[in-house]
């Protein structure tokens, strides 16, 4: 050992300082005093820490000196606190330590010597720090090969786009943090990444991703917000940028953009174009306005003050519908009338609007010159309390609607003079109505004279009035606004022992003035009962006004009295005492005394004690026993930080004292109410005690056999030990303790700790634990541990061993579940073989296992074909009593994609078609799926000759079915339904994509005509013909020829048939403008049938003031000019249908 190292270790063990922070500062001074040569000569392996503080300081020294090799060695120590500190380092450490590392070096030299948790954190760090994508690809491949895809995916953000893309677009979703890293790295360069985000539930799963997208890809988020479900509105600036670029799109669809753009920014950005945008919120049809009225009114609240929302609302209505809203009483609401000025409201009130309102609601809308006498008369004529109560409310409401303070003054005088002795409910209703309709501070002195008299009446009658505080505060606010004195009012509140000192909070300057005045009144010794409440009010103020705090120490007499009250044990609200003591502890120099008071009186754990033990541990040390009892009362969740700081203070004897007291408490026989104290004490012990010492303590409670101990006290401690083993620092020794509890009855208690501990232990020692678990026949647990903490080959070995020995059904089901999950996470040939092998051992009656396996929607795309073939063959071998497996067969058929239908073996596909197409006389789900599958099998084939062969194969089955079912009476109706379904299924791909090559559809049509005469399936015939015409350049000409051909053969009786099928084929995806485009084309021909169909296509309920209505009227004018009897009859039928009284 060199002299410099010896000297350094001696100085290291004698650092100055009491707190951890002081010792760290002393350590940095020591390191700064060393020369570079001395630092290079230091051998830190000779520095063996004796305490946890020395462990922490050694780590800090290595970090300060940037000793990378030594820090990597620390990652192998299984100390989670040290690993946590290292992973908080900046990129410099990871870039330097792993700059030239290869995948082979990482997985063979480092990974076997670190824990699973460290592997996960290290890969997450490398995903950000590795700059060389080739190196990242190499590491990714090595980790995937040895540990599986699930662990390797942590590194994906650092990999090349070529490596990352297949995993991004796969069925497996990436964790949000990885997804965010990939979007940041490749978002601008590769749109494919952005497109794959549609499979994520972004608002629910990926809030950080959504925040990033909204900042950087707001255009895509807005344009595709349905896919992203991004209903959180974006900010003002992105809204402004988006509108400047896509103004017309925004104006055209306000409902969509109101959902995601910043509502208040929209009118500011659109400016003069906003009325057009707002108008598009209104429906085209007047009779639909009621459905949108509430939405439109709601959006008025988002308008800036410079826009007259009410005027915009009314003028837009008039512009769109050609009449004022006042001409439509059904849309005139009380809220609309309330928002008018009194003069405008007086002009607009009509009897027609009254039908939706009660008479009292109606009269309250009139001017007070009319409404007040009306209500006063009604009140004087009724003796019913409930009726009088409602009338008083309407009386005050009418004054509020008209903003009439003069009228309110009359009402106040009337109520005070006529109803001062009325029932309390009447007087309370009056006061609460005033509070609801007026701002109290804006009233006049005349009002307050009456209101204060009413309050006095409540007091004289000893009646409860819950809003009295608001009126008193409102009166004080009124006087402050008008520069009137309030000292006497505040003094009255003090004399009445009113403890609410934080008044007039809406105006901070007035609140502070009142607080200061209250302090002057109280701070004289005459109102000691209010001292603590006043101090609490000051703290309340300070919490809300950090820049203008009021010191409690300006009232020393109040503070001294508070201390005396606490010392005497006088009852005090715990929230008040906690807040005051917490403030004094933080601000005063007498911390020991205030800590004593805090520990005696406080009811809940706060950060005060955490801060003291961190910054002033010498204050806590003398009172450790009291502090411990206080801490244990508050559980584990809130005290973790305290124990974390405490473990480093062994030089002050804090952890030793705590351990001794806790052990005594654990060994005592507890009362029922103290069980939780012992549990908290054991948590403290495991957080502070060394593992070797705890092992000696735990030996006294080690289970003697696999059955639960009958001694309840002993069994309670055993359960607590099992639960808290995960808190021990030396995890290897804690695993040895945990293994003692890996017995039948105890395993469920220790399972959580065992899994946690195995995640913190080196990989090479986990194998030792697995052997011991297997020796205890805990195969399932060893499998679960190996799946996380061990390489794939170890996991596979355990799984195979368990498969060979599994005899119970629940064990086999567990194996299938495990193998299937592995396959979904990391699809590979080996995993697939494990799934198949475990499935073969499942009983065919095990419904739960079969449901687990038959989930084709979860299967990775690369193995979907393999899965479908195997799953179908497996199902085919199972007994299908009463069709109980049909839904599983249907799910497999439905999972076949268009591309997959061409990749499956021909024999496999034709066996499905031959087995299920037209083999049922009921059009059930399986039969429908078989028809869809058959259509995919034929339509998506690329080889023309093979496509024709497949079509012949399907049509031969169809022909056989028609020959045997079509003419028979018992099958007649159902057979036609099934055949129609085939036609629609076969046409569906061509309706979805009108530009698709229709040669195979024409062949289908020709073969269909050879089997079924068109007159016997006329709708199907029309459906096929119209599908063939869809998207054709000569559509109109072809349709005219079809109509003429049909009319010549069957007559005008077929017009309704043609219309119904035409509407189904052409009008399902077009809007009203598209519909009228088609109508114009039909009218433009000279074909009689086309004109009749055009008439049938006209909507009967067009609004007469919309753009569509103009097209509607033009169509009617054109048709009226036709000199054709049939056209005139159809047209008059249409016109009568929209004008007859029966219609309305």
C-alpha cells in the first residue's frame, strides 16, 4: 500500500462536519488539495467503508474524480443506493465508459455480474447516450440473442432506423419513454414513425409524447386528431400558426377544430373571418338547430370582449335561416332573454315565448316597474310559505336581471318593513337571492342599512343564518372600497370571537390591511383565545403571498402564549398547532424547543422532520426517542426520506438508537391497536440495520416447517419479516433469509420480497437461488424469476423441465400462459415451439386455456400465417358439440388479411371454403366470415389464370347450393338471403376502392347470371351492375342504358327497385352536395327512368335558406319543365309530400 493512499484513507476517515452535506464539502476540499500525480496513485480498492456514510462518500469521491473503471465495479456490488447515484450522473460517464464497447463484451463480460435492475437502467441510459448507430445495432443484437427482445427493446432509440422500424410497426407497443426518444430522433426524417403512432392511446398512455408532438408536430396532431385521440387542446401559439396555414380548413369544420385548437385564440386568429367560421357551427336545416343550440351558446363564452357574442349569435341565425330567432319561439330561451339589455328585452318580449316558462319566470324578465308590483301583490295575497318563498326569490331575481339597484332598494325596504317577522325561510331566501344576484361590495348605503337590520333580526331571534359571514365581509369590503372606516367593524368581530381573520381575499391589499388591523386589536392581552387563530391566519397569508410575507415574530407575546398553551396541554386544533410549530421550526433559532412541541402535538408527518435530520441532525439526536414514537405513528410511506437520511448518521448514534428502540417494540407483546406500530418499526429496522445483524434477529423467527406457526405473535412477526426483506441493503444475504420462507404456507408472504430481491442480485448468483427453489419444488416461482433475471437459455431450460413433469391442469395452464406471453413479447421459432408443445398437453375441455391461446388479434404479424394454420388444424381435431367452437373458428378466419389470403396454402384455403361456404342454411357469423374469406381468396389473387380457377371453384359451390336450395319452399327465403350476402361481400372491395380492376368482378357477374336468372334475384342483379359502373368515366351513359333496358323489359314498376339499390351503392359515402351532383347528372339525360330516380333522390326536408336549398329549387324548376306524365306524377307526389298537413 502506498503512503499517499494510507494518508488519504486516514484523512478520509476523519473528515470534518456533522451533516452529510458538510462531510461531502470536506471531502471535496481534501480531493482538491491533492496533486494530479497523487490522485492517479490512489488505490480506492484499499478503501473499505466501515459505515454507510463512508460508502456514500467513497462513491462521491469516485464520481468527483471521474474514476470510470471503479464506478463500473460499483455497479457490480448489488447496492441499489450506489447504483441509483451512478445512474443520476450525466452523459459523460456512460459515453466514456461504453464508448467502444461491443455487444459481445457487454453481454459476456458485464451483464453476468450485474443485476437485472441494473441491466434495465443501463440499457435505458445507453439508449440515450450511444451516438454510434452501428455500435447500438451490435449491442441490440447481442442483448436480443442472449436475453430476448423484451430487454433489448430498451436500447431501440439508439439504433439505426433500419433496425428500429420493424419493431415500431409491429403489433407490440413500445414504452412511452422509448417512443418519445424515437419520435425525437426520427420524426422529421421518417414519416413512417409518425404514422405508427395511430395504434397508441396517446392521451392515456403517452402524455409526454403528446406534449412533444403538440410542440413540434401540431399540424399533424390537428389534422389527424381522431387517430391520436388527442382531445387535449393545443396552446395559443400553435393554434395561431395552424390557422394561418390552414385557415379555410378550419373555417369549414368548426366542430372538429373547436375540440383541439385553443378556443379563445381561434377568434383572435381568424379576425374578420371568424363570423364565417362561427356560422358553420349552425346546422343547414332550421329544424335541427335545437340539437346544436347548446353547443353554440357554450362557444359564446370563449369570445374576446371586443366581439359582441349575443349580436353575433342573433345575426348569424338571421343570415343563415332568413328570419330572426325571435320568429321561432321554440329557440328563444330564458337565458337568451336574460342576456338582453333591459330596453331590448322589453321590445322583444312576446306572449309566444311564454309557453316554455312559468308565469313567475316570465314576469321576472320584465322591467322592475312591471315585475316588482306584480310580485309584491302576489306575495301579499298568498299565505303559503313555500309559494311566498319562491315569489321573494323571483322578486330579487327580477332586480338582478335588470341590474336595477333602485328597484332593489325598494324591495329591501319592503321586505324589512313587511316581512321582518315572517318565517325565517322567507328572510333567508331574500338574503341568499341578494347574494346570488349582486356583488355585495357594489351595493349602496341604503341597501346596507336594510341588510344590516335584517342580520340584526336574525341575531335577536337567535336564528342561524349561514351566509351571515359573507354579508359581514361584503359590508367591510364595501366600506373599504368607498374609503370609509372599518376599525369598529373589525373590533366587533374580535369581540364576538370571530376567528376568521383572512377576509376580503379577493383583494390582497384590503386583506392585508384587515390582518394588520386585527393584529393591533388583538395584541393587547385581552383576546388570548384568538392568538393561535391569528398566527394561523398570518401563515395562511404567507402561503398565498410568498413575495409579501408577514412575520409572526413581530408578535412575540402571541408566540409565548402559544408555547404556554401547548405546554399545558390546552386543546387546540391540530391543523393550527402543526402549521404554527412548523413555521417556528423553519424560521426560529430555538429549534430544539419547537421540535419538542412539534413531537408532542403534531398529528401528521410533514417534511419538517426530514429537513431537520438532513440539515441539523444534532437537534434531532437528543430527542430521538420521542421522534421515533412520532414517526412510527405515521407509517412507512411518509417516513422513507427520514430513514434514508438517518442511515448516514451513525457518528451521531441516530440509527443505533432507532434500531434498539424498534427491536424492543417488536419483541413486546402488542395490543391489537399496536400491531401497525410493530410493522412500521420492522420497516425502520430493515432500512437501518446491517443484513448480518438482521439475519441473527430473523433466526429467532425462522419457520420450523411448512405450516403456519400457531403462535399469533410469532406468526405476525414472520409475516412482517417476509414483507420487509426487500428493504435490506445486502440483497444476497436477504435472499438467503427469504429462501427459509419458501415453503408452502409462507411463500405467498415472501413472494413479493423474493421477486424484488432477485431483481437486485447478480445474474450469476440468481442461478444458485433458482436451484434452491427447484429443490423446494417451487418450479413456477423459479420460472417467473428466470423470465426476468436470467438469460433466455436458462429460462427455456426451466420451462422444458417443468413441461416434462407437469401433471396438474393448473400447472399446465400456467405453462401455456407463460409460453404464450413470451411468444407475444419476443416472437421466435423457439418460443413458438414452446407454445405448441405446452398447448398439446392441455385438456381439450380446459376452456380457459383455449380462450388464452385463441387470440389471433394479439399474434405478431410475422407469425400470423403460421399461427392461423396451426390453430385451425388444432381446432379441427377438437370435438365441436353444438357448434361451441364456431366462434373460435370465426376469429381465425376473420384474422386473415387481404395479403394473408394469398400467402396461406391453397389447400388450406380451399378446405375452409369447401367446409363452410354454403354449408349452412342460416346466415350466421361463421358463414358470413367464410363468404368474406372466399371473396378475399379470389379477388386479391395476382395471377390471372389462378384467379379464374379460384373463381370457378367458388362458383361451383355456389351453383350446387342454388340447385339444391333455390326452388325448395322450406329454404326459399333463407337461400335468397345467403346468396344476396355473397353478392354484396364480393362487391365490397370494389365499392371501397372504385379504381380497382373489375375484370374478376365481371367474370363473377357473368357466372352468376348463368346460375341465377336476373328476374329471380333482381336486387342482386342491380347491385352487381351498379358496382361495375362505379367510378366509370361513362357512368351516366351506362346507367341510362341500364335503365332503358330494364324499363323496356319490366316497365316503370322497377323504378323503386333501381332507386333503392342505387342509393345503397352510390349515396352511402357522399354528402348533400354529392347527392345533388348525381341528381343533376340524372336530370341532364333524356331518360324517363333517370328523371324519376332523381325525384326519389331529392330530400324532402331541405331548409329553404341554405345553399343546398338553391340547388333543390333549381332541380324542381327543371323537372317542372318536363312534358312527361310519369315525371309530373312523381314530382307532384314529392311536392305534396312536403306540403301536406299530415307531413307536419
